[in-house]
């Protein structure tokens, strides 16, 4: 859930996750093939499952990259009150009392 205390200049590491996913696909596919060839069925299955996990992550990363930086959350995500600007004090955001503060 969004709280409004996220950094204004926060950036996502989606490009890094994309390249790491590609690297993971290469190694898990290699491991699956090699372990299957040397009759290590258990390790081949483990590498195959990891391959599916990495492929699912890659699909999500590509989807989020295509959404772009201007993606807006759907209506079921509750809004938060925006700050007055970059000069607004952070303690106002953290200790607003709305979320069970002190």
C-alpha cells in the first residue's frame, strides 16, 4: 500500500532485473539440459522449476517496463495525501497520526 512517504526520486531497477532474468534463463536452461543428459533427474527438475520461476519474473518485468513510468494504479488502490512539495518536512508524513502513530 502506498503511504505517501516514498522518495520523490525513487527509481525501479527493472532493467537490471531484466538482464539478471536473462542470465538466469541461460544458466537454468543449461543446468536442466546438462543434468538431464547425465541422468540426474532430481537436479534437472530443480533447474526446470527455477527456469519456470525466472521466466515468470521476466514476463512481469517486461510487462512493467512496457507500462512505462507514468503508470497509474487502479481505482482499488487507496490514494494518499500528496505533500506540499519537496520542502515539506518528513516527520509530518511519518507521524501524521492516521496510521496508528504515537
